[in-house]
């Protein structure tokens, strides 16, 4: 609704993980490099953690897009699976084409032959599991066993476990210590700093086609940074609604007052905390 009003070619603050809108922070680049290095160097299990909304799925999809043709990957985004469903998804992801009735031993045998063949050809194979903090213990044990596909010098299957910080706590459980010992690389996606929030908003507006990257004034950006705590998904939600409110109110620039309306509308924090973040004139003090 507000695109033409603000000179935008597309929505700048969508909640879907569009790689075109990736803002390359230091932690994002570190995660991307860790994933790429781990796969190219056959490091086995790689763990990526990040709070809700910090861009984990976007980072994974970006990494997949940047894989060379030497890398074949299977992507699992739903951890709520039975063991049979888990192996079915893995085999389907690698294009093995086994019937649904195939047993676990047959699936493991087919997977093992695929991994051995690709390794002999100098190729890499990666299993990527999103929302891994939700994996039940039984599937985490299956992941550990999959890591046993190896030669005397290299891992045949690279596994990326990506999830919320609970994944770190999960791997610290005594009964999962064998899996933890197989983790060779770790990295974390961090929330945006206040400076990065400002640059992030400008970047997304510019990418969406506006010639005005200052649609949000300084006070508005400061408030967005404090309320969102630097979480990109929350920043997007606030900014998208602020532009909608601004369009409805015929406001050429989004100020802190509009952002405050959005914060209250979306119930993003206690009123007293919000008001502490707003200049007194705007807050009515």
C-alpha cells in the first residue's frame, strides 16, 4: 500500500528470508565463512547458533546458494520427525529415489554408497538441519552415527546443525557428550549493534529502490534499535508497520512518534520501557 508513496519498488522489510536483502554483518560473514570452510575441508559437524530472528535461516540459504557445484546438500527444516521420516527426507534430499517402504538399513546403505562415490570424485556432501534445537535425543544420536561415515582421514558427510541458543545447552547434556565431541566448528549470529540497525534500515530501503534512505529520522532509528534489541526480524516488523502508519497519516518521514504507535500496537514491550526510550517531547513528557 505504501510503496508508491515512499518511492519504493518492493517491500523493504519483508519477514521472509530473501537473500537479496542480506545485510552483511561481521557475525554473518563469520558464519558464512565457517560453513564454507567446514564443508570444503571436510570438518564433519558444524554448529551455528543464534537468537530467534537473527537471520539463521537466511544465512543457511545464502550459504547454500554460494556452494560450488562440487557440493550437494540436503536441507531439513522440520525437526519434528520420526527416525523413519528423518532418513526418508535425507535420502530424498540427496535424490536417491528410494521407495517410502525402504528400510533404514537400505537407506543407510544407499547413502553410504553415494557418499563414497562422491568422495572418490573429489566432491562434497552436506546435510543441513535447521531448527536443530528441536531435535529429539533419538535423532541427535542418529546425527552422531551419520558422522561416522568417514575414511581414515576425512569425513564423508558434513553436517550443519543450526538453531537457537538452546542447542548449545542441549549439546552440553552428559548423555550427548559423544555428539558434542564430534563438533569441529562453532559460530554464532549476533543481534545488530545500534550503528548496524541504522545501516541495516538504510540498506534495505536502498535495496528496495527508494532514493530516500533517510525515511526514518534519527530518533525513530534510536527507538527501533532499543525496542528491537538489534533483532533483524523485529526491526523489519516495526519498520514495515511504521511505513504503513506513515502512509495512512500522510507522513513523508517516519519519526519516533509513529514508531511509538507501532510499538504499542504490536505490544512489543512494557509502556514504561518504551517511554524511557523516547524523547520527552515525543512521549508527551
